[in-house]
């Protein structure tokens, strides 16, 4: 069973908790969009993206286990949606 103890997206977190809370606080984002010109908003967005941690690696053995477990459900969903979801099954 995978460890689901940490309930946040570590790839989205910034190195500093203070920066993280400022950059992602809804009131700060709305206020910045109301006051800053689009060019400055783009600069802030790029700065935020550069400051993010890389996504943690997904263990290949866990992926294979999950694909085995959900293969039939994915195939059923393909039929239900009439859509190709074979990309979900890659690496099985």
C-alpha cells in the first residue's frame, strides 16, 4: 500500500513555507491580478514555477501494480466513453 500520509502536492511546494503561503493564497493572487499589469503577472508566474521542487519519482513497481489492478476498469471506461485511453496503459 502506498504511503498517503502527506496530503499535499510536493511538486507544487516552494522551498519556503512563507513563500508558498504567499504565492498560493487566493486573496494575494486576486489582488496581484487586479493591480499588476499582465507582463508583471507573467514574471511572477515564471518566478513561482522556477521555485517549485521537482515532482517526486513514481516507483515503477507501484505503477505496474496499479496498472494490473485497474487495467479492466480502464478498458471498461474506454468503452463507456468511446475514447482511446491506451496511453494510460503504457508501461504495463
